[in-house]
């Protein structure tokens, strides 16, 4: 560890926020404690999303709880500040060195510490235990590959896991892997993935009907939605549209760029390609649709628009942008096509692929061929869609269940 410290500090991403990493800077940002306090450690952006779901549930039950969220990098902290309620104190996690973690624990003074997914820091856990905090592992997960590595250090991990009072895992397979490393089964439960605990709106059928009326879409239309696309993907998907419109009657392409600042560039591209389109906001305000490309130029509606789709493509996955949340569409019983670059959502991909509901493609040619295939094999496609919906909907309630574990720990139950 003494060797790791200077080596780590050579990296720019670790030098940023150095006072907080060393425990000194925490006192300047962590407020005085006047209420029960929960410290959630969210290593990366994905865990920040999980923390957000838990925090929303916690504050709905008890808005007097004091919450501190730690992340590993300044980027993660900035994302946490942007996405979490303003009352949440967001800090950079201290280095896992005994005298530093001792200082951090005494400064933050948590009643409950929540480790999300697989962030097992021995020194922090020991100091938390020493200071009487309840320690929870929530949204726990572990890959087979990690298990193989950790098994070589089973005695060490068994001692680390003994610090936890309660543990909740994404799947039964995840729980079994932790138990095989020494976690006490009596402390464990399976509760789903809070990152993908996404409620469907009420009156779903009415929502779909209203969208169809607004956009002038008949039941016989075939709708392809590309969600959260990035630069370069429209070029590929335009070729899909050109081919499929020749083969499928009334084939409609709806595309939603991840960043609205790209709208003008996409419009220019479509014009260059001789492709006529409508803006979604114009249709929303009463314009009658005349063309079969709809450019979604508004934020916040894509997740519900997926309800219209026959085929869905996840943007940011044919180019190296890490992908996006494929569960938003799966929730509507939609199978989702995605490219090879889903690094930010590996757990969602794993859930769908394990359930034989993932549709990975390597490029736009394979995407076209698969849609062409499923047009001729609808029964097979509908089965995959049903599996996807079952998996996505199985995550419902995960946030509430895991938040209840935190509340029970706060209340000493």
C-alpha cells in the first residue's frame, strides 16, 4: 500500500481532489451532523445511477436523512452533483489506507455505510466497523471471471465480507459467488438491480394510442427506433432505412440523438441523402406527418416512445461511446439491438444475454440482416421480446427493497 500511494498519485485522475483523497479536505465539504447519516459509495457513473434510485426511495420514506455520496474520480463526483438532489453531499472517496480512512470515517460519521456493487475496501470497512456503523453491500454483483481471481484469495475475502451486516444481490448467481468466497448466507438476499428499476407509466395502452394519433402512425406500420445515437451512427442507420423501406410497407424510422446539439447536423445529413423527415416537436404541436423519418428533437420522451417500436437500436454502441440503457426499451417487451461497444452497460447486456434476450450486432450490415430475418420469423422475434420484457420487469421493486434495508439498519432492526 505505501508503494501504491505514490504510484496512484502520478495519475491525473487521482491527483484531482487530492485533499479529499487524503481525508483532509472532507471537513470543508461535509456538513455538521444533525440527523441520521447514510454514506453511499458509488464508484463510477453507473453506481451513481444506482445511488440516485436508492436516494429517491430513502427520502420518500424519511426526508430528514442526511446523505453523503463518495465516488472514485472527480468526473464521477461531478456527475453525482449533476444528477443527485442538491441536499446530497458529494465527495471523492478517500484512499484505502488506514490512517486516511480513519480520518474520513471520523469526519463523515455515518450511521450506515452502503457499498454499491463490488467496491470492497478493507481499510474503510474495518474503520467503519470499529466506529459502530452498520455496513451494507447493495446491488452486489460478481462475474465468473472475478470469482476465479478472488478464489485465490478466499481467506482474505472471507475476512473482508465478514464486516458486512447485510447484503443484497442482483441475481442468485451473484449471491452464490459471494457465498462461495465466505459471505454468510443468512445475511444475503436477492433483490434485483436498482439501476434498472424503471416503472412503466399508468394507462400504457392509452399512451400508445395517443402517440399513434399524434404522429399519424397506423397499426400496420413497422417502426424502427434508434435511441441515444452518436455521431456516425445516423450514416449507418440511414442505409438500413433505405433498404428496409423498399422491402417493408410503411417502414418508419424514428431517431433520437443523445445530444440535441446534433439536431442541425443530422438534418443536414438527411437533406444531403435526399431523405425527407419531420421534427417530432412539430408533429407534437399539430403538424400532419407526411414523411417516414421522425427526428426526435426533445429530451425526456424517448423511454415512452419505445412503446411504439417494432425494432429498437441502442445508440452509442456501433461507435465507441459505451452504449446506453437498453432496459428502458426492454421494459416495454422490446428486444434491443446493440453493437459491440456496450462497456457502460455490461451488466444490462449480461442480464439480457443470460436470458436469451440480447441481440448483439457487429455492424449495420448485421443489423439489417437480423431485422430482415425477424420480419420473416415473427414468432421467434416475439418470444425474444417477451423474454426481454420479463427480465426488465423483474427488476421492478429493487430500489424500494434495498432502501428498506438501509432504513431498517438506521432504525436498528
